[in-house]
C-alpha cells in the first residue's frame, strides 16, 4: 500500500469523525469463559479460541497461553501495525522490520509471597529493528508518531482506569 492509497482509504473515515465525533467512540470487547476443570480461561479471539492459564512460574503447565505474554503480544501487534501505517503515511519505505517486547515480572507479587513485591510488570521494553534507508530524522519521527498513535502502548503508558464489577448469573 502507498501513502496516497492509505490517505484515500482513511479520508472518509476521518471526515466522518470530524463531523460526527461520537461516531469515533467505539467499544471493543473481549469475552472469555472460565474452564470447568482446569485453572484456565477460554478467550474468544475472533479467529479462534485461545486458552489462557497459569504461567509455569506460578504452577501452570505451560500448555496454555500466559496472559502476560498475551499483553506483550498485543503491544507488539499494535505497535507493528501502527508503525507500518505511519511509515506508509510518511512515505518511508521499510525493507524489513521486527518488533519485540519483553517485560520483567516478580512472581512473588501475584502469588502473595512478598507484600513488597509488585503485581504486574515492573518494566516493559519495546524494540523495533528496521531495515530502512531513510534519514535518521525521518526514523525518529516514525518512532515518535508510532508511540503517539499506538493504542496498546498509550493504554499501558497512561494506566487507563479499569472499572471492575462482579455479578451473579
């Protein structure tokens, strides 16, 4: 896809959102079902069913997906798609590219072993390895705009509020 094709694709969408700001507000959803016999949750991904379970560091078998890994995978996916779209919009040809994320966890926190140990990632590192002939200033702009427009990155960075409820069924 070229920059003009991307602009043509997004122009009517952007115009609609400018004239009808409420049309841009969309609720994304994720659903899962608790497994009846295992410590697992079956998550509907839209393409298939993903079964998430305990990480081996907390007693899991390693056969199910780890939700921490899934968070990092969502970050990689969103950042990669965002970077590709921004590169097209800026007319920066990318010969190749890899995106990776890694995060540090202290599993004492989630297991309740150490009250001083945090629950959650202490740090996440997102890395882009690109093959591109563009000048460094253009690559710096590419990175800056990727950070700015990546939904998952911005959500993690800003610590969006999460409303939690429990209901009987």
